[in-house]
C-alpha cells in the first residue's frame, strides 16, 4: 500500500544524488559487477543512521563488535575504539560504511585506511566481486554471501538490503 511506502520514501529522500553513476559508488559497481544502488543499499543496511538533517544515510565511523554497534564523531575516535577492543582481545570487529570485518579480512586491510569511506567502499567492492564469482554472477546470492559465507545465513540480510534498494528505486521514480 502507498501508506507503507510513503514513510520509507521520506526516510531516504536525497539518496539518488549520492549514488547511481557517481564517484566511488560507480567505481565500486565497475569493480564488483553489482549495481551501485545495491551497493548503497548494503551501506544503508550496514551503517545507516538518521542524520541531523533528518535523512537516513550510512555513517563512515561505525564500529560493531560483541559489545554492540557504536557510531563515532570522527575517524580518530573510531580508530581509538578499534585499538581499545583489540587490547581487550576482541578481534571480530566490523568497521566503516560497509562494516568490513577485521577478523576475516585482516590481511586485506592491515595496511589500509579502512575507515576512509572510499577505501572501505572499494574493499567491499572487492569482496562483492569475489562473491559474484562464487555465485556465478547471481547478484542477490552475492549479497547474501557478503553477509555470511553460508548463503542460508544471509537470506534475511539480503531481504533487508533489497528493501533499501526498493526504497532507493521508488525515490528515483518519484524524483524524475
């Protein structure tokens, strides 16, 4: 019903100008083979928050661990949190816009500025490219595998991402 989607449209207004065919999102699409709107929808699922302007967008300095999800006001604060968690022996830490897991991806991110939004998005694009290969080019399956290497564990995640993507598409239709 229109009454279900109307609040969702308000919730994501302004997304179009940020996503499709623009900047890092377009480069991530080119690298991964996954459409930029879907990549942005993953970012919304992973680190989305309501900003002071009322819009729901990804937040670059989001850290998630067994202690829960936390958002920080600066990259330095987020790095300080990663160091604090590591000192406590916590290794299963998701970081940044795309929530790159340090435990499983340490070799790929150890010498990068993984909290830099562009670096984070492009690293996620590399992961998505790998998932696209292992799923024989099935984008939705690749999204499920982005969440978990066990496809069944990623089904609910994929559904949430697809809801964000549908909201983005609805905005694109209404803003033309």
